C-alpha cells in the first residue's frame, strides 16, 4: 500500500510540475484580424488589433507574427509589442534572446538585450539558409556569409564565399565550401580564414570549432585564438 501511495504521489508531483511549466509558456491566439498573447506574468492578454497575420512563432519568452508588410514581436519580459515596419518576412525563428526574420535579400533580428530590431543595411544575394542560436544569428546566401554580432549589434558580411554548409554556436559561426572555411569570432569581432583544406564537416562548441578534412582534424580555440592540427 505504501508503495502505491509513493507512486501516486510521484505522478501527482510530475503532473503539477508539467502544468506549471505549460502555464508559464507563451500562449498565442490568432484570428483573421487580431493577435492575442497571454502574458503569464501579467495574467492577461496583450492584443494586437488590425493585423492580418500570415505566419507566427512562439518560444519561451517571445511571440512573433508577420505578414506581407511588417513583423511584430512580443517579449513577455518587457510586456511590449515591438514593430518591424516595411519588411515582409518569408518566415522566422526564435531563441531565448532573439527573433530572426528574413526576406529574399534582407534579414532582421530582434535583440532582446537592446529591445530593438536590427536590419541588414547592405545588398545581399538570395538567402539560402538562416541560422539562430541562443547567442547569435547568421544567414548564408548563394555567395555570402552574413553574421549578427550581438556585442556590436551589427550584421557582418563576408563576400565571395559561395557556402556549401554553415554551423552556428553561441559565440562562433562557420561556413565552408569545397576548399575553404570562414569563421566569425565574436570574442574578437573578426573573420578568420582557413584556406585550401577541403572541409568535410565542422562542429561548433562554445569557444571551439573543429574542422574535419580527409586526413586531419583542425581545431580553432577562441580563448587562445590558436589552431591545433592532428592526423585523422
């Protein structure tokens, strides 16, 4: 009997915990003309009127909506709707600190630390792959690699890359093509090249990037800004 009581108590506690977690998440209600967000801290709905949503996302702290003319993000930490005007997002991603949206040739990010949207302000080729982490954001185009530096609050571009793939961490970003690799290091706010290595795959950690080639493993350490090489 005692065994079943313990099991019942465990199930009850798990249920209560799950319920409290669900209650703390952003809840978004969308209809044809109106968007409503339940703010768990205020305990009420925040309403965006006269908006015809085309798409939306929710995450731990954010609600993101957009249409063919603008985007809006709601941050439950500040209890505010922040608009992105004259922008027609194709889609969007969310992490704990950022909301990322993009058009065919432009990208914009809502940075919760600065409580503002930051748009790319230079010409770009067609965006092929957007990436977002807890610490930074990036997009690849058909020929460029574009990274958001969260310290500088700016978009940084590397041209003539023609990326094959890209990967993103919280402090480092990398893209590579058939021959070369290109890293953006937010600890130095600089681009780093590694030419003629023919990368096959790359792994990004907090402050380390590992590049695998046919016969070697190259490691970049952002804490020391040095490379290490070993045979594969």
